[in-house]
């Protein structure tokens, strides 16, 4: 069996690792010109399902390293004013495991065959049931299964399920990161909490490593090379729906809305890494009508992009990867046909994916009351 995975995000890479570990050929095709062409290094929280999924997709020899690069996530989830005074609570404290996306992605990349500068232009289902993927800058590739793990603007989804399209909630946000120095130690109660301004919200999250990732890999899995990064604060400002960002940089867009805020909060943004700060919109993809069963399927944001306020986007993509991995292994071992394995994956995925998107949208008004919900 050969599987072609389009997209080198967390979900696609986890699937490829899991298949590779089971002796199934898996190639990854990425439209970016290089693996690190775009910065993908923000902190995320893995829930028990997401963490177990990525763990099961990785070789067992890397489990000690995976355990070393995550940290416990506990937060009171307070609501603070712009002077850091407590004015309410968001709800029950959130628990899970915090990991840096860039670090996890490099672990998942290890040993995989990843073809960069490979933008998909279309695919053809062949007479023998296999699928041939066509690319802009490389020769076509033929596989038994094509998996679209190519994000919210998925080229695979555009052909497989053209009526499934992203919906813009109207909410804009700015995200960035700042080195976690002693200067920002007094902000600890704000990590995991919401700072409420005039029509805007600022969210902070600390990323602290038990052992620096590069050092952890050298000690526990020398064949793995992880980024040489230190502790940092991930920050995100959620703006009013359709708020104008003009031509400002990410940092200036945030600072322009922080006049009169606590000086430590302003310093946090002023000292951010400008190369790792960006302006984004919140769009979602809801899984709708099922497409006819065949040798093409979708995974992650390509079929169920969520609002980041739900904290379940990466977790759901990793759950997809593990579920599809297990089903394809059954087909590889002759326990079911390939199409039956894919159909079973899609049926289960559609159910929990719709719930994940709905849950993320339900949480969005707590941060952007005027968001356009679906």
C-alpha cells in the first residue's frame, strides 16, 4: 500500500509517521518551498486524546523524548482588566499538556520523505482504483490513497468536496511570541487568562521547557534534531469583528490598542520577535455532506477547521491521523478493504469533527461577543 499525504502540518506528518512505523509507504507533499518557509512555532495545548494520538503515531523509542518536550498545563482562566486586576473567571481551569508546535513538527518530520514546492493542481482516479496526484512543479505521483491534510485552503477539498468552503467569522487576531525573561515573571497570573480591554481581548500563555528541546533530543534520541529555542510567552489579541488592521505591523496593531495598559503588558509586546508575529483571521470549515467513497479523503483543517478559542484544532487533526492510521493498518493486514477502512474513518471523523467545530464556535463569543456565528 502506498499513501500520498498532501500537507506537512501536524496531522499529515503524524499520519505519515504512523504508517511508516507499520511498514506502509507514505510520501508527504508540501506546497511551501521549504519545510521552514513559514514560521509554525506557537504554543498549543494537547488534551489527553490528542496527546495519546500523537504518541501512538510515533515510534516507541521516541516516547521518552516526547514526554520531555511537553509540560503540564494548568491555569485558573481568570478575567483580568488592563491593569491586571481580577474581575471575573472564564470557567473551570484548563488542563492538558503544553507543547511547542515547531518542536513537535520537527519531531514528526524526522525520517519522513517530504517533497517541498509541491503544490497540488488536481488528481485523477485511475481505472485500477488508484489515484494520481498532479503538482505544479513536479511529476505526478500515484498512490492507493490520497489524503488531503493541506489546511483550511485545501486544494484536495476544492476538488473532492467543492461545496465545503471556509466561513469567515469576521474576527481578526494578532499572534506573536516574546522570550520569557525574569522581567515577565510577575505576569504569571495572566498566563492562561483573558485580559479584557475596550472591545478587545489579550490572551497570554507561557511555554516553559523541562529541558531545552535541542538538548533533550541530543540526550534521548540523537537521530532527532529539534530547534534550539528557549522559554517564551505566546500572546494573542482578539480584535472586534471586521476591525481594521490598516497597514500596521503585528506589534503596532496590538500596541495601538493598548494605550493606558499596564506597562509590563506593553513591554511584553514591544519585546516580541517581529518575525514570529502575524495578523490572522478566524475562519472555520464545517464538515457537511459526505462525498462518495473513494481513494481520496481529508484530514484536519482541510475538513474541520475550528476557531482557536476552542483549543481543539490540533487535537482533532491528531485524532484524525491516529484513527486513519489504525484503519489503514487493518487494510494493509488484510482485515478489511482499503475503501472500507477509509469509509469507516470518514463516518467516525465526521461525527466528532462537527462537534469540535461547534464547541469552538460556542466559546468564541466569550472573547469576541460580536462574532458572526454559523
